[in-house]
C-alpha cells in the first residue's frame, strides 16, 4: 500500500467521528467488513482487541506493527511485541521465521502465519494493513455462521469456546464505546 493510503487510513482511525464517516465505510475497513458479513464497527473493534495500544495522541487504536509469538522456541520467547515501524516488525519477523517460529500473529488483525500464511505471497505481506485486514475478513467470511458472536468467537479461538466467549465480550465492549462516541 502506498504511503498516502496508509496515512489516510491512520487519519481516518484517529478520529472517533471517522467511524460514522462515509469515507470509512468506503475504505478497506468497510469493504472488508461487508465482505465478511459483519458491521464495520465489529471488524474495527476486533482490531482494537487484537492489536490496540495507546498512541501518542492519547487515542487507543490498533497498531499495525504488532507481532505475537504464540509458541516460543530457539531463543524466541512467547508473547506480544510492538514495533516502531513496519521495517522493524519485518526484521523481527524475519528473525523469528529463521529460527523456526511460525506460530506468529501478525499486524492489525493478528493474522496467524502458521494457519493463514498460504493466503499471502510472503509473511511480510501481512504487515501491510490492507492485506492484513483483507485476509482477516476472508477468514471471518469462511467462519460466518450467520451468528456474529459465534463468528467473532471462532476468529479468535475456534477450538476453545470459553476463550472465544471472553473475546466476544471484549469486542462488544469496544463496539459499545464506538457507538457511544457516535451519539
């Protein structure tokens, strides 16, 4: 994605008013949400739950240069990591992969490379926000059981209903905040 599109997405996300702005609905968030069969606020809330952090401007938003190692090995410890740039995240991902660590969640939507890496040309493609959101939406669409809560739960923990239920509660919490800010 070119820098102007990335900047546009970041600027859109920076404003709480952006969630009701037609521009957001017509952005990658809106297109991906429509494709997945979920509300754009649901998709965005999932991103906040997956990679949210407090930005310098005081807002709490998804951070695109987030990696989470699910199973550490070969000197790479399990756990989340935030990087200052796409390049720094790519370098860290390169090191992880070179040490055989493939169970890594990548980017805004924390797309798991082990399970979904075949959907992209390279693991680094998942550091591109548009690609990350699009792959996540495709996975959501494949899970869509016409029950949004079940779909969202299965996105996070398809084999662990208790973890999925907790995840849905967090996502709904963020959705509520988004809807309150729109009033």
